[in-house]
């Protein structure tokens, strides 16, 4: 179901999906990746809801949430999403949710990482699934605009010929849980094209700066297809020597780790969640 939180401080232009769970249970707040939405956690949410209160947002520019204004695009896609996440967490705090755990994928992992670095008072811990933590020092404006143009073309294909796009998506991802496809396909047609065209999906600070400042327990879950984290970057992450970071690699998985190796992902993440929720860090 989809619920809008009643607090007047809750941003009115964000939609939150309530996957249920015990009302007094610790909360997980799920932050999806680029061109996904809060509907794109069906399998994981079903696994977690018996133990946790599970909420998942549609990030700005995604799902049923508001589009970006020109001013917000100028301020930065990643920066605006972090501000939205802080506003959401402050609203949840005011409604009695005690420091939720954030679980973020890719773009959402970057948002969660920045919150953990700048507002650790709002979160107990974070799980970062193949996260886009921040900018790459070697990336140029031309690189971003080229990537943005390619993403916008892909998104337009979902609008122009959704059946063909879905068929290709199913062929590319045959091993996902069956419950994942409907929300995923719907989200592709709900993405803000102006946002995609900027080529931005993460904060403008470097990923090294963000990772060094994370100040709550953080599980960084990577895969072995080197989409965002190759061995050199993992070594650089380790070299930051941030005691809050724990980095693991789930093998036989791609960038969508929780979908492409479901059991491998949950074998790592679920015990870690149990440990850090029960410890009340």
C-alpha cells in the first residue's frame, strides 16, 4: 500500500510506500536506485516485514513523487535527494520512529551514505547496496552529459514502446524474483527525463569524502561485476580506515545484488541488520 505520512513536516511532494510490519518494530527505510521507485523492493520487503516496519520512498523525480524544479536541478540532483531524505527522517522522528536503518541501492545508497555522514543523529545504521556514494574525481561535465543523454534515450524507449522495453528487460534479467518485474517496469515510465538529462544521480562531493565521514555502522555490499566497485576502488575504500565501514562482496551477482543473487544478499545483510538493530547503536 502507499501512505502519506501525517506529520505536517513530511514533505508533501514525496510518496512513501508502506510495506507493513509490526507497528512498534524498528523501521527500515528503503531508498531505491536510479529509474526505480519504492515499488522496486517487493521481494526484500516481504522478507523483512515480519521483523521490521518497512517503508520505501519514491525519490524525487521517480515514481509518484514530485519532479525536480530547475532550481533544484541547479542545486544538484544528489544534494536535493539528501535534503529530501533528511526531511523524511525528521518527520519520522517526530512521529516516534527511533533512528531507522536506511537500506539504499546505487543512487539510494549514495543518498543513505550522505545522510550517515552528515546527519548520523537520524539513523542507526545503513546498508549500502552497490552504492553510488559520490562523484568520481576523474569524471568531467562532458562525461556526465553523455551519460545523461544515454539514460534519457533509454527512458524514452519505455514511453515509446513499453512492451519491447519490458521484453528486453526480462531477457536481460531472467533470474529475478517474479514479484520484482511489475514495479520495476512501472517505475521506468515514471522517471523525470529532465533529471536524467543532467547525468547526475549522486552528490557532487567525491565518494572518498562521503565514505570517510560516515559516522554510523555501514555495510557496503558490492558485487563481482565491477559495475561501480572494482578491486582498486574497494582497496581505496578499505584504505580510508573508517571503523564504521564493513565491505563485503556477494559473488554471482550484478549491480542489482538483491535481485540477481537473492539468497547471497540476504545471507549477508539479514544477520547484519539483526545485529545492529538489536544493539541499539
